C-alpha cells in the first residue's frame, strides 16, 4: 500500500474512533498530516504505528500502550481538551 493510501485509511480510522468516543480529529490538516507521517515512519522503522509524542522503549509489552490511539488519549482529552500530540481534540 502506498503512503498516501495508508494515510487516508488511518485518517478514516481515527475519525471513526473519535466520533465513536465523543471527540474529533484535529481540524488542522497540517497537524494531522505531520502526526500521521511520523506514525508511518514509526511503523516502517519500529514495526507499529506508535504515537510520535511517546518514547518507544523497546519493551513490546510496555510499548503496546503507545500504539495510536494510545491508552492515554481519552484521559488527556478529558483533562486538557486534546491528546498529547494533538491528533484528537474535544
């Protein structure tokens, strides 16, 4: 799958996830594109779509928590109005 097609699929997936959970994908296309480009780079280099704002430790079990959407995003959105990397917003 080419990078643009993959990016479209991830955006669609994240929009659905956001809608289902009562928040939304950041309306700033540049921010979304940058975050997803970094996730794709993480997939190519580290094997998963890790959140670019989190440090990959190399411990597979621990790193599962930071595969986007990470386990922290809902709490961050509730507390700050956005997740740490600004992919999702209230």
